C-alpha cells in the first residue's frame, strides 16, 4: 500500500520551469502544493545545471531573455542578486574557419576562398537558370535559393544532425519559415558595389535584424533559478519530492479530487489533490490516467528527439570565445559545442582549464545514447581533435549528461494527436492542466513554458479556464531580436508576449 500524503490543493508533476513556476506562484497565493520530480538531485528539467567537482554544465544553453515584462519580473523576484550580463556570441564552424551566425552571405563567400566561392556561385547560377519546379522538400527549397554547393556546406549537415532525418524528407515549408532575409544575389551586388567604392555600409551581405548584443545569465547556471524557486516553495510550507516518479493518476468521480501515485525511494506515495498540473510528456500522462483515455493510441504515437552532452576539461585557455559554435562538418557526429566559461566564469572553477560541452543529437536507445560514458568521452576527445580545436593530450577529464525528450517531434500526425488528447482530457477533467514543453508537446523556450504555468495558475485561482494556455506559442525569431520586457503589463499582454508562429520545427515530408 502506498504511503498516504496530506491532501493538497494542487499536485504538480515535474520540477522544471513550468512546474516550479506554477508551484512558486501558487505558494505565494497561499495554496498547499506538492511537486514530484523523478530526478534524485536536480530540479529545472532541461534548464537544470549539472555539477561535478565544481564544474557546472548547462544542458543546451539558456539565455535569459524575454519580451514579456511579467516573465522578466518573475526572474528578478526569484533570483534578485545573482544575474550577470554576458556578451552574446555564436558562430558556425566549417573546415577550420568560423562564420557568423546567423549566416552572412558575403562573409561566407569570402571565407570559403576564391575557388570554392566560384563553385558556389556557379552552383547558384545553375539553380537560378534551371530551378526545380516541383519543390517539395527542405533540400529542394534551399538548393533553389542558394545552389547545391552552399546547401551542402551550410544547411545539410547540421540540420540532419539535429533532427535525425534526411533533408530531402523534410517539408519545404520549414525552409521558408527558418531561412529568412539571407540573399546571395544581394550579397554579390553588395560586394561589387563595395569593390567599386559605392557602398560604405557595414558588410553583412543581408538585411539582418539587430541581434542581442548581450544577455543575462545566472552566475552559477540556469539551475540556480530553479533551485531558488524550489527553496521558496519549501520555505512557504509546501513540498518538492525528489526521486519520485509519476506512476498513476486517478480521479474520484464522486468528489472530483485526484489521487496521484508516485514511486519514491521508500515505496509508493499517494497524494490527494484538488487540481493536477502536469509537465510530464503527454504520452506518459495519457498512459498513467485511469481509466485510460480513448486517445491513448494517438498519445503513444507522439515522438521525441533526445541529446547528450559530453563535457571535456582541457588544459589551457578557452578554446574559443563563443557561448557555443555550430559544427557544420560532416566528418564528425557532434552538432554543437558550448564553452561553459563564456556563459559564466563561475561555471569553471579552475582558471588553468577550459571546459567545453560537445552536444550529440540522438534518439533514446540508439547507438550513441546506449554508449558507455567512457566511450562517449573518447569519441568527443577524438572529434574535438579532428576539428583541430585542441590537442587530445590536453584533455584531462570528461563527463556525460543525457537529456531524454529534449525536443518534441513535429511529424505528420503530431498536431492531430495532440489536439485529440487535449480535447478529450479538457472535456473530461477541468481540474487537470497541461503545461510546459513536453506537457503540451510544443517546442517552447523556457520563458514560454513559464508563461503556460502563469496562465494556468490564474485559471486555478479563478476556478475556471479564463486563459487559453495553448495560445502561448513560440516565435521562431524570438531570441534574436527585440528588447527585454518590451511587452508591458496590460490587457492580454501575457499572451502577446509569446504569440506568433509556432516555432520552426521540420515536419517529415508526406509521401507523394
């Protein structure tokens, strides 16, 4: 028999940004709350900070920037004294050279050298003279826009690493959303004018939007934010149960209350609650509600992309100054490399060592995911040497951090599957609330996950769904432009801050 837990107003599944935002705000409102988290040590989910011997690793890289003033205010409230301002720098690495990110066409041609640039321009001319009239895939669209040579250098390799499918199987719609403003012909004209002294503007080769010059960051990593939120919840008299895995959820039809069963270190725990806020993956929620929903088959068809970080400690100064670099080189499996000290100097305790994180995108259970930590550290050491970034003899340590379900996959059926499950659960269970990236199977950033929790708390306080949390979407360019907190408090400002196109995620091309 499970150990009975005191009845609470709200039970929360998952101590990530969405779950802890809800817990923190409900605690402030005087609600009794219990949060369950399956990780035995860390809160924050994908926004956690893993620590090993004083080295701290950010799982994916988290810039603290939001257009919503309310999100910014909440960050400042939870963590008032520990933000630092950091310079923003990200570049593309290809065959020993660095290229601006987002890509600048004229710079790219210059760095590629005369011969390769000539081939790129010839390929571009061919694409313009003989375009593919039946554009269906990401590859078709990009080759038409830039030529096959530039596509193969700057688009194919990294895209396939991240999403795990060939570019000729991705929908062309995603290319149109994702690649905006980059004009190769504009870059050529700009270069010719410049060579004739007719153009004195800074040479971007494209009409780029203004990028963030800097961003705020917790001095000990993003997990610092969520550890502080957890501490505030506990200080308010509520509970965060670590190492407790979500097992079962039942509604008492007579009372309308919930019974949440979790597996903990000392056996099962039962939590009685009036509301349940779930940031668990939708397919896990569907499989653990009893009676099982009719939409369980659709929920179980939802898929995820996973990744892992191999952190290497390297003798000497930082290998590169960027926050991270994107690896567009097909001879290695690594997709992106972080420099942890560039996020915060306090992430690396030893000034004589650099610490970098090599990110590998994979599926849970595949060859990379199943490799031993020792093999992964050896692979990362071999690949960073192959890229010419460091001498393998200078690598003095390594660690592996795995992140399951990092990205919800947008396949052909995902939208219909999510909608079917949402419709059924919302109709049957008005006191069950889905929030966050995996809880809604939506590719949200940290601040948007928080926004879904903020609106959910307002619904709980109001006693009805006055806000539609599904209107909190992701603008694909959200983190590249604009000013922090530029959307102020006011009517509908909550959703304005995050409305826009759903974040650009490739869909698999439908069969012809």
